[in-house]
C-alpha cells in the first residue's frame, strides 16, 4: 500500500496503514458476511 501511494506522490507511514487496517477490517468483514450466501448440505451428482 505504501508503495502504491508513493507512486501517486502521497507519503504514508506504516502506522497509518496499520490504523486503517484496524479501522476498516471489521467493517469489511461485516459487509462480506452479509453478502455471503448460505451453503446447502445437499449435493447433486451428475452422471457423465
């Protein structure tokens, strides 16, 4: 991330990236879990 921002002329400290990770990770996890589909216990077998 630091290298990507440096390419755009933005100087970042590693602690800033760490804080962003701590802040946004729970929010992203919540969104992913809400969109995740339920998995069925039944499987269909195709004869090929």
